[in-house]
C-alpha cells in the first residue's frame, strides 16, 4: 500500500485536549472561530527556516491586520545541517528567524529531515498549534508524516487550512496503476484543506488533475525578496566585475553561470559538455556549488581550463554578486525542479535566463524578452538554443534589463498581498 494511504489510516495522537478559540459543545472536539476578533491569527507549519519564506514572515509580522506564528517541524536553523544535495553542512548567513514569532516543535524521528516521509515526526504539533488559538493554518507540504497528520487533524476539528506546495506534473508518467492509486489518495488528502495557494501555471494544473475545484485555488506566486538581489545595483556590478577579473576572465568573453547543487537532476555535466561542443573560445562557463557530481564536473572542465571556472558553495549573502558573474544564467534540469527559485534570483540581478521545460517556473517567469526555454529531452535543443543566444550576445544586456523588471512580478510583496486575500476569503472577512 502507498505510504500516504497507510499514514492517513493512522492519525497522529494528540495527548492533550484541544483548546478552541471560542466555547463549543462539551466533547465536540471542534474548532470554532472567534467572533469579532480584531485580526485573524495565522499559524504556519513548515519544516525549517527557508531563505525564501523568511521575508514573508517578517513582513506579515509587521502588519496590524494579522497575527502570525511559525511552527518549525525539523529544526530552527541554529546550527549547520547536512545538505544532502550540496553534500556539506549548511547554515545560511542571513537572519532567517528574526522579526517574527516562532516555535521549534520537537521532532522524534530517528532520521530527521525532509528527505523521507518519516523524517518529520512531531507528536505535539497539533496540540501546540491549537494552543496558540489560530483562526487559520498555513501548511507547507503534505509528504511528511507530521504535516499529513496535521492537515487531517485540523480538518476534523473544523480549523481551516491553506495548503502550499509547488508540485507539478511535468515529471509524471500519468499511466498505470501507480498513477491511478496516487489520484485516489491525493483526492482524499486534498479534500482536507480549505484552500490551496497556487504558485504558478504548472502547479495549478497539478491541483486540477486531482480534482481540486477552482474556487479553492488562490493564486499566490512563488517569490523572493527582489530588493535584496536588485540593489545596490552599481556596487554589486562593480564587485562582480572585480571578481571576474580575479578569475582571469577578459571583457570580450561571454559568461554563462550555473549556480546550484551538482546533482544529476540539474544536469551540470550535460551543461559542461554543451559548452565544449559549442567550440566557441569566447564562451566561459562558471559553475558555483557542490555535490555528488563535483569530481565529474572538475574532470571534464579540466579538458579546456580556459573555458571553465568551478567555484565552491557560496552562502546567501554572496549570491547577489555571484549571479552577476554571468551574462546569462542557465538551469538545465531534467526532473525534480518544482520551481527553480534560482531563476527568480538571477532575474532580480538583471540577468537573462536559459531553462529547460522541466523547470516549474518556465511558463510563468520566462518569455522571449528575458530568456529562452529549451526541450529537456531533445539532445540538440540545449546546444541550439544556447548557440542562438550567444550568437546574438549583444542583445543579452537588454534581455537582462527586461528580466530585472519582470522579477518584480514575483516579489514577496505580491505573495503577501495574495496570501492575505486568501486568508480573508477563507475566514469569511
């Protein structure tokens, strides 16, 4: 039996009685929203501090028309944690838990983490959230034990939830018994939330495939804090230019940038081979990151050392300069790229982008003014599209300016406004 099906048959035990925000019939176990409350109380359930979410929490905490609290189910980012993709311990060097109320819920998993279903086991989660007396709960992700159980528990108590995920069907083979079983299971799971926060077109198609009605779908874009990457533009460009000189890259070169995990799904090796196949001595590829394919990338790059620079993992505070090292950002993923927020970041830095059609954000973020999308399963598509772009390399700066403007459509302020609208509609305000 599918692990989700098994899990939904074993609800998480809540050893303490539910404390509701308003009186209810004795023994009903049901949540009742407080009547006349000045501002809704919004709880967030998320695995750990995430650099893309923290600006949203901080901005919401400054508002006078909502109260928020975040419940972390894995860790609160106080110490470095092994990143399975990068293959190294990582602790972000920007503040991720400042400016808002949060609580680290004890995790009893033998192997804690988001890499498997049982990695988030938090027996006290539902009780702790209910004790805060929220009007609505925002839950990120269903594919972990605690989050799945919480969605069901809140639904049974009548406490409305907004579900947020970024899954899509771009990778799915929608044939056979596995797909049919998944549809049955997720139709059940997706009956629990009051609403779904839709991050983009591919994500919307995902929910629609599992029967979620249009009136439960709220557009709420995947976003970043654009200002952190966009400004101060002149200073950041100067720092990037100095770094390029230090790397021995002359002004007549066109620089491609790959920044991320060196893992198979992102295909850095294929990108290196495409640059070699271009036979263009004016082309340089900078790869920034780490992971299981680092040795293979280094080996191939050593064949033409003048065309490649392989840099180690760079932390968050350095990324606004990193993206400016390139004239064009490339994300050639073949699968597992639910959105690709590095695309948001590169565009916010004023860089055009080249992404595969398996990157979740492609339909929403990339148009002809700011980048190109190539077919991931066409052997020649990456090379042909890349050659077309660098063949007209003088157009790249204008595309970069268009990218910088388009990035603001996916700023955290847009997400905040959309989320607040969804909260108000679900809470009946």
